[in-house]
C-alpha cells in the first residue's frame, strides 16, 4: 500500500513538471470582493459581489471573464487572491484535469489572501464548460465567483473538428441573486476556520439573470441573424434553480452536445431543461424570416414551480449571400431566386424539387431552367442522385 502511494506521488510530480515544461498559454485572473455595492440591477438598485477579473483594477462583473482556449493547449492559469481575507480556488467544472489542479479544497489547494498560485492543465474536448470557487461554495458561487470556459477546435467556426459549422455564436450563463445574501454582514466575512459556521438565511432570489442581466437589460443579449445562418448557443446554469428554455419552432433547434461530447443522436426540440451545473450546446438553423423571443423559466427544484421567466428577442431577417450551387454535376443559380431557376449540365441528372418538409413538388429533367414564380416564399431543396442542397425562393 505504501509503495503504491509513493508511486502515485512520483507520477503526479512527473506529470506536473511535464505540463509546466510545455506551457502554451499563461493567463492571470484575480479574485476580489466589493467593499460597497456597485453592480447595477435592472431596477437601478446596486449590490455587492465577490468575483473574478482579468485586471487587478477592473470592476467585478457577473459572470466573470470568459476563459477561451484551443483544444490541446497546455495552460497555466494564475490566480491572485485580493479578496480581503477569504481564501478562494478555481474549480474547473466539467474539464478532464488531474485532482491536484481541479480546485477542490483539501484535494487540491486553496489560495489565501494576497497569494498567487497556478493551475496547470491541458484544454480537453472542444465544448462549453464553467469555472467557480469551491471554498464555501454555496456562498461564494452565489456571491458571483463564476464564469464560462470555452474550448474551441483548431478549425474556426466548427463545434469540433469534423463537427457542425456555424456562422455566429452566443454564450448564456444563467444564475439568480438573493440580495440578503449580498449584505455586508454575510458576504464580507473574513475566512477563519477556527470560528463557528455562518448561518445563511433561506434562499429567496429576487433577480434572475442571463449573463448577469435581466428584464430591460436583456436587450444586450438580442440575437440577430439571417435565414440559413447557423447559430451556436452555448448554455450553462450556475444558479441554484433549474432553467427551462423554450425556443421558437422556426429556429429548428438541435441539442448537439454537452461538455464537448457530441450526442449520439441529436435531439430536435423546442424545449430544453438545464439543471444547476449543466452545460449544453444548441444549434439553430432558421429557414424563414421571423421575429420572436427565447424564453427562460427559473423553477424551484423542491416545488418545481416557475418563479420567474426572462425573454430574449431573436430577429431573423434577410438571407445569407450564397454562391452558385454545384450540385452533383449540375449548377443552379441564382440563389436566392425570384422567378426562374437556371440549371446547367442537367442532361444526365434526374432532379426533383422538395419543399421544406420534404414533400415532392416536381421533377426537373433535360431543361435549362424551371419557373419557380408560383412557389411560395421559403426554403426548398434540389435533390439529385447523390446530393441534396437548399435554395431560397424570395
């Protein structure tokens, strides 16, 4: 037993030196605490926060700074604790890292006031993760000590190498806030392991956040896109309540992965429940113009009752500028099209037009053009022997 423990220790030290010897990215982050209320809520009131910042003099915001890495990066993440006495950590929630660098006290290490310590790890599978403090985590997470961590593949605009292509992305981190927990008597407690535990009041949040904002502040989160523009929405819930997302059906929402692990079967759905600590990636593929909103309901995990709903506007207008189509030996243009769709090299092809639901409209054979003026506006498909491609009827 003793020999096994020594071997484990030696291997841990070797691994630590190995990672440190090939660092690709060095990043600094500060943990801090407000000495007075400064974070403005939707109704104009202000509250105190604990949190992370990239610069020592920067104001604390929620969530904290997003940490961005490329798959395979060897990373040194330096935490400098400036929070007036309380110890903190960075727990890398969902990442495959070794225990020493996982940020869980007693199993890893704490960073005391005015100390700087480093976490070493390799960026794992591309995906959406989160980080948070794991010291007195019930209070420190509620106080604002959390943020997103995103790992990207080497190929830009892909969910992962060989994965889905997207044109734009959004990242939403949900949470709640109880102002009683952010009062000076609770949040401004020195960290002292010799004192009695601080008793927290019942948790009754009055504010419900998407990226630290709510109600009229959510205009900053509006999604604007074009028809046929793929949108990747990264979701993470760091609150103590569950979230239920409802997506407009026009988005064709597909839940594609969690923690960088692609789902074996992608789920096409207009509803998604995200529980505390969970992370998902959702792909939108709008095929018509529309304006609506995505709603997020916050429900109590004990009673399952919805306590609040936040709405974010989404506006899909116009069309992507698409090149001519080269489809299985023939060409079709223009795209989008108004009246006549021109075809080239179609003599040996047997092509049909399908509507957006896959219903057959007509066959095209041995002709240089087809009149589509009677088709309703929307998305259609040209289906050849080997390939099917969309075209848009304006």
